């Protein structure tokens, strides 16, 4: 595909969908039911991968590189082989001819560099934690103990940690081909015209720190064979995709390979992967003929679970003095880590379509450069590119509001797509099918008490209170329900976006649903049961949902990108419709009527205008007996359906928060947090609430707590949960949540995704609030995570002389007084009237922030 994509092409590829109606007579859909799967999950009466015990099972432990970059000159496993309980010891060389390369399924450009990625290093290691050898023993402790007897000699090579330095001429190379993986460009409209003579240009650089997903259940793998077929149990989000990729990587025929995802304890994208341990587990069991198990420790997880985010974002907005946006330009550096994993290069590309957010503009230009470093590869992490994009545009919008002396809400109102304008095709070529940003924002403002808080803020500023109040605004939309196969194809994605389901009517009238989605905490069993109960008129408790086993659910595209309900749930509904079509034909035969005269309601097929009818349970039993069926009617009411949507889904919302910032200590306290989301029609409000709460917590964690840190030698400094700070319930406030509802037009349930919304919206809301509190000090940014130390250092660096006086949100009445002292990382200044050389229009020399570690105020913090 061309490296330069045109927004018009995307618009042409997404057809306008017909308005579809929600099923009538729905009683279960919309009900706040407790999740039926929770009893076994919460009490542990279930099967996690690490619970699995097979006869003769052996245990695997991996020796991992202590060096970020080095040649392997010798691996001596002889001493380890003599340790008690050790069955086998392998180095990368032992598997060199059969382990293949871990796959990358998203080659975003024709000239992308995709280096070989051996599951176990053979000649060179490129990040701390890369596997170089393994021990197989009779228990996990003996396997772990024997690792110390393996001798490895390394020839050190230079580590490559900083993205900007990695692209500099003469930088040490991660791979022989160099450190650039790709450059991907996307454009819509005339960006030069938009910036030419623009009265106001805001130019900012933001750092998206590296994050570790940290699912509740660590990764685990069990592999076994009967000598002919292979079974892999894995705590994965993608059993179907994994099966295909493992077959291609190991050479095991796909029909001889079964992949099972038992109950999975969280993923957040970290289990959307084909991992070295999964490949090596199969290779070891193939070699030994015995079942083997590996379960990671938390330190292994921090080192070797793929990481998220890690981007340097430069965003420029050209606007008129009325605040109307003329154009947005984005230059992005994305850290790929040492290799390209399953969808690594596509993650920042997903965000490319969201930097415009909910706003109208004449032009847009996006350039992303993927950079190799000697760190753990990055890949999908909750939101996958969309949170990064929303953060940049929402932070920049606050900066523009400050520059113009406007309330940040007022600026957004002037620029957003109004509800009368839907469906609306954006500058990026996506068609937003429905939405009402006004309603969500008005509701959020009322719940927060926005005007009252602004008055309190002004009072605190008048008094020069050391504890300042900040109000954070985040309005967002996202493209989710990763789906339209033809659009994914146009972006060079290696798979489709469809989803499959089967609905089986059992002889006793109970229902089995087989779904291609594979849950890891989302509540599919409950939501799918509610959909089926309404569609077929059967009791909720009479529906069971089967998933996660490729021998039971033979077809599917799995779970990620908030796609399960809007794609997988619709496949379930469509299969139900096919069941009813079959049942209607049989009912007509048994009732001696025309199929056109058969009505269906509440689980019963009746002849129109009469009381004569048959329940769907009676019809299911009749097909089992098969004594009296229409000619050429196959016994059974079972049906399959595969759904491939015409468009993505576009949930949206407004998140607001009030934060108190102690300028003497840097401590921040979230005083109130309001989230009003629009996820279309709601199947189960309890599940939606849970997803929103979890998402907000994860976004706040990025803003205030989490960061994966490497030193200059490539050693990871946050390898344990004592070093990598994750918030607990006590660290988070109560959330006030509410919803508006504009049904999607792209599916018959009117649903939109919800799994990532909270994460996307909350991070910029928090940081905007902190910066808003510190506006009187001339502060324009605090790098995430906004720890007390970072906040305090920023205030100290600004100094008392930077106080620019009271006023709405720290504005100066439209002047730039006090702003000229700010010289933050990579900024092009903060003047109002632009046009001089070296501003946003002259960017050829830019390769990232001038201070990759954050603001000059940080003094090397972390």
C-alpha cells in the first residue's frame, strides 16, 4: 500500500449503513443483571491455565538476558543438566532450525523493516529479559534453581534507549538495517493553507510514558500432545488468531492443533499476542512427548509482557482568533522496542484517525515514525493508540483555550460536531454515525457543578491559596468495534474484522451459544444470554455460552478493541434470527398455515389472529423427534452467523474532574470526577458501569502513578510491583457516572463499545486539571505520571515571579503576559501571533522533544 494515505479513500470504503431497529419486546436487554460467570470467577472455582494439572507434567523456567544488547558467544548448559529433577536444558541454538520467527501481522507500509524475532535468542539479545535458555524439570522450583547453573558469555553492545538519539546519524544500531522501522503518513485537506497566516498556532510536545499492562492473572502456558495432535492452553485473549499463527510459526498443521483459553483473568491487550513462551511450549512438548507448563512471575511479567504507549507527540493547531480550528498537524515518534510483535506497528496508526477528536477542521496531517530501541517491544494496551491521540488533542485544546482567554468548554462548543450534523464524515475520512456531544457535556457540567467550582477556583487564586483548584475537561470519541474487514485490509492489517457465532436449540428447549469472542472479564456469558433470551423468548437461565476453545468454537476473531458486543454480539443476534426463520417454517407446517401468517412473540409462534401456536421449545423437541417435518427440512433449529460491520462504532463522552494541588508539596487530590458516556443502547448497565469504572481507574493510573523506567544501559528499574506503582481502591475517588444514549446505526442493537472509553477519556481530564490548577504559575505541562515530586519541581522551577494573576482557568484575559518564560520540552514558544520562521510551519529539523525526560523542571526525575 502507499505510505501516503488519503482520507477520502477511507470515506469511500465505509458505506453508509441503513438505520436498523432494536428488537421489539426486549425485556432482558437493558436489565442490570449480575454476571452469571462471576460466582465461579470471584471464588476461584474455575480453571485458570495455572490450575491445569496433567499426568506426567513437566515445568519450564527461562533464563533471561541481563543485558539490553549483546552478542551471545557461549551457552553452556551441561552443569544444569545434572541438577536434581532436571529433564532437559535447551539454548536458542537447540531450537534454531524449528522455532521460526514470532509474527508481525500488521506491516503498515510496503518498506517496513520487520526483523526476525526468534522466540529464544540464538546469536544476539536486544532487551533485558529476552530468553536465552530454558530448563525443563519435574517441578517449577527445581527448574528455577537449575537456571543458575547455565553459563552464558556475552559480548556487550551499545544499548539504544532514547528514540530521538536512535534516529540520529551514527547512533548504535538495534538491527543491521538501522533503527527506523517505518514512516507512515496520512493527510486530509490542505494543511499548508490551514497554517498559512493562521492568527493563532499552538505547538506542543507531549510524552506518552511506557506502561506495563499488569493483568490480575499472570501469563501461563500448558502444552501437551498425544503424539499426533497438540493442545495448547494459554491465558490468551486470542485463541483463534493464536492457533493460526502458531501453525504458521511451528509447522504444526492447523487441524492438528487445538488452542484453549480457559477463564482468563484480565488482559488489557497484554494477552493479544503470540508469545515466545507459547511457541517454545509447543516445541518442547513436541520434542519430549510430555506435557509442560510455564507460569510467569511478576518480575518476568514486567520485563517480558509487551508494554504500552511510549510515544513522543508533537501536535500543532492552527486556529482563528474566534477559536475555530483550521488544521491540526501531528508528528509522532513511536517506540517499537526491539522487535515488531503481532500488531506493534499498527497501534499508533489506529490513533492517527482520532487526533481530530470530535472537532471539525479543514485540514489534517499526520506522520508517524516507528523506532527500534533495546527495550521490550510495545503493542496493544487498553485503547491502543486512541488514548494517546485523545490525550494530545484534548491537552492542546486546553492550551488553545488558555491562549485565547476562552473557557475550555466554550472552545470545544465552538468546534465540535453538533448533533444535527450526524452522520458526519471527518477530515480523516471516518463517518461518525451518531452522537450528541452537547447532551453529554451539559449533563457532565451539571453533575460536577462546574460554575460553582470555577467561582471557588477564582477565590483561591485571589487569595493565593497554596492549595490551588484545577478543573479538567476531556471530551472524546473513539473508533472501536475493530471490524470492517475491507478498511482493515486497506491499512495492511493481516486479518479481517468479522465475528462468528452459533446458536443451538437443544431438544429440551435449552440454548447453547457458541461465540468466537473470548472474554477475559467482560461478562460475555451474561450479555450474550440477555440478547438470546430476548431474541428467542427463552428464560435467561436457559442459555449457556461456550467460548475460548477452538475445538468447540471453531471460528472467530477474538476479543480486543471493544469489538465483542458490537461485532460478536451482533453475530449472536443474527444467528438467533436464522433460528427463528427455521422455527417459523416448522411452526407453519405443524399449524397448517402459511409461513407469512406466522407471528412470533415472547417465545411463541402463532397463527395471526388466533390463539393457535407452538413455543420454540416445542419446536426444538419436534425437530429432535423428526416425526413430522416439512419436505427437505433438516432436523434441528441450529444456525450459524458471521457478521462483518459496515463501519466502526463511535462511543463518546465528556469527563470532568476537580483536583486540588498543593503547590508546597506537589500532592494532588481528586476531589470529584464525573463521567457521562454515550455507548449507544445498553445491554447490561451493571457491566457498562464496571467497564467505565475500570477504564477510568486505568487512565488515572497513567496520569498519576504508572511508568516503566529504563536506565541509560537499558536495565529496567521497575521490575516489581514495589517499583511499578499501581493505584489501589484507596487511591481513587468515588466516580459519578451517567449516560446519554444515541443508538448506533451500524448494527441492529444500536450498541457501541465501552471497554476502552474510560481509559481514553480520563488521562487528559486529570492532567488538564493539574495544569489548570498551576496556570497562575505559568505552567503549561507536567509530564506524566504527575507524581508529587514532578508537580512540586514544576512549581519550583516556575517560581513565584511566574504568577500571572487570577482569572478564569488561569487565563490572562487574552494576553500572553507571563507565558514567555515557559520554554518546556520541544515547544515552539507560546506566542499568539505567529508566522515567523522556526514555528509550526518549519519543522524539518524536529525529531522529538529537546528534553526526552520531561520538562526542564524535573531535574532528571526518574
